């Protein structure tokens, strides 16, 4: 599971039992401890929450995913790029 996916799940399911039900992989708690050690999540009163740094990392990951998606669905330029297209049109 990617770090961004796990951070997203922490936002939705802050309770460890809910996380455990959502992610049936036993390694999720090891990953959460690692995220906690890196300062991306914190655990208070038994609930996991994103830190400011964790929220920033998640926002960056989401922005990259959006950019990659737009690049994947954007129309492809012909060989030579915009210069070749402009010279044919002009």
C-alpha cells in the first residue's frame, strides 16, 4: 500500500480498529508506526491523525496524481511537438 493511500485512510478512519477492518493487511500498523516516527501522523486518545507535515505530504501526492492523470489523458502532440504543428497550420 502506498504512503499516500495510507494517509488518506487515516483521514477517513482515524480509529485503529476501523483501519484494521478497512485494510486487511497486518502490516498497516507497522506502516503507521513508521509514519508516526517520520512525523506524518500522530496518535492521540487512541486515534490516528495527520500532522501538518502529513497533510502537506498527502496534498503533494494528490497534486502529483492529478498532474499524471492529466498528462495521461491529454491529447498527444505529433512528432516535433508544437513547432511542427504550427508550421503545418501557418
